[in-house]
C-alpha cells in the first residue's frame, strides 16, 4: 500500500460521499484471470467477496481469520467488515461493519492465536480487535507510515513494515517496539526463519529472524510487488507476489525464475493465507481466492502449525544469545502503552 498524501484528503471526503450515495468512486472492474502457465500448474481462481469501495484503485487491504468461521477485512476508508464465513461469493455490502476508523485507520492485519491485530496509520499504532472488528485496546505505538504486519509462527511476535524505511519487531503483549531491519517495506511474509518484505524499489528482501541481517535480494521484480506469501508442500521454495499492475507472480527463491500465473486484474495490494491453505488476494474492489494445485499450500509448510522440537530448541537458544542485545535496541521516542515496559 502506498500512503495517501494529505493534499488529496478533501478529494477523499468527496469520494467517500459519492460512495455513500451509491456511486462507486474510482472502482476498477478488471477481472484477474489465470495465465496459461498458471493453468498448466493447476492453480484455480475464484471470488471471495466483491463490492468494496476504493479510491485511487486502493480498496480492501488487511485480511484476518479470527476464531470461528468468519473473516475480517479492512479497507482504505478505515472500515473493518466481518464476513460471516470463509466461503466464496460474498459481498462487502452485506457484511457486518465492526468498526470504522477513518482514512488509513485500518491497514494490515495479523492473527496470533485467538487474537487479531490491526495496524493503524492514523493514528500510528497497533490495536487488538475483538472477533467482530471493534477495537479492544491499543497494543503498541508505531512509527508513522506503518503498513504491513505478519506474525512469527514460532514466537507469536509481530513484524510491522514501514514505508519510511524500517521494519519493527513488536511484542503485542507488552507494547515493546524494537528496530529489526532497515527497509522501506510493504507486504511481509515469513516461515519462522526468514522474513521477506516487498519494497518500494521492486525488490523482495529477506532478513534472518534471529539477527535481522539481510540474507536475500530477489533483484528487481516487475509489476510492483506488494503482498507476499510463501508456498509449502509442492510449492515449497516459491514466493508469490500480488502486484500493483494487476498481476500475480511466482518467484523461485533458489533459481530466480519468475512466472506470471495471473493477469488482467486491478491494483493488487496485501494478500493473506487462509486456514485451508488458499490465498486471498486483494484487488481494487474485491478479494479473490487463489487455490493451489493438489499437493501445494500457501504459508510456511502449510501454515503456522506446531514447529518441530529441534527447530524450537535452536530458535530458543538463539533468542537467549540475542536477549541482551535486543534490550538495548528499543526505539527512541516511542512510548509504550500504559502498563507496559
């Protein structure tokens, strides 16, 4: 997601009024379709939900799957909608509005166990949401222009991207915010070992989760990569990107081979891995579902399940060694919420 500049806000007010009157403002009706390569690999496309309002081709943004069978989706106007189930063929107009937090007040979302967290660019904070999308509490204060968020499946900590040039390590339990890596990041994904971040330069960068060191650079990827997700099973070693030019690409992390698997869509933004291993992909006015071929899933090894004992042990030993260093890397000028340290 790119920030909406302040000089456009009067236009946004007008656009919002047009939407309320029933006339779509800047809504694109382009349909994402599979390429020949995507079809040959066995992918399938369907539509989860339509009829989202948009501005400058930015519509739905963050997606989360709270406990139960619902889906929460945020949009550019700061509305969080609760869809009653995870099936296809739904409409944003029929979904329950759980909260409306104003322009850029509801951006990226992530799930940690039974808790849902939302990044707000205005104000700059991370909040915890209830199952319906209402704010329960402020979990942490963030730097301005924070955008994407992803949970570490091994630790439950959150990583928040920032278009100003930083990725933050956030403990949502205590409100502690620490610098993790230097990158003007957007959409994030992780397998519990490496954090991958789409950047404004068109590169996807990878950072070691134990040290924060950059260990991967995809090189320039066309299309404007924004949302990112990893493949598992048959798709292990592949990174998927939802792109601003209306395409979806598959990138082989080992060989560098780039394959366009879908095209013809509107502006792509964030993506989210659904509990069934499919991928929910945001477009300007809808969210589409990319179903992997048989034997493939999206998410680290099929999703944030229980890691192997050896992996947990090694990760824990690494954290012990880094604990002292992390305590000294707190962000200057950020005040934690009341009651946190």
